[in-house]
């Protein structure tokens, strides 16, 4: 039986799962005469990331109420946990794969 490899996860998905957000800031940046983009800054202790709102909306959700909470979207935490567990169990093979991939991509004479 072949082991099923869990779906890969993005840096943003991994970040939102691994951090407890204590501050959320929203900023609108003018991109043209009549256009703007929305950016969300998430602060977790001394760490901070800023994403466009479209990226934020793919991986997280704001739960408004007495205390506003940022949490991963449904299923993101499980996917990140499954991928982390798989990567840990296959660490040696993954390291060898990355080493060989870098070697042969560098030697590719195209």
C-alpha cells in the first residue's frame, strides 16, 4: 500500500496555525487614482506579518464579538498538522530529495 502524501501547505497557513494573534491592523493603500488595496497586519508577540486581504481571507477568519479573534479557516489546522507529522516522519528522505533536486537542477545544462 502506498502512503498518501498530505497536501502541501503555504507559509501563510503554517504561520496562522503556529501563532496566537494578539493584534490585528487593517490598512488601505492607494494604488491608483480611484483604486486601493486592503492589507491586514497580524501581530503575535514580537512577530508580525502583513498580507493582502485576499491572502488573509484564504487562510484565516475574523470572529467578531466581545473579543475579536483571528483563527485559521476550517480544515487549515488539520492540514498543517498532517503535513508537519508526515514531514517529521520522512525528514531524512525529504532532506535527501532536496539535496538531489538542488544538485541536478544546478547541473541541468539547458
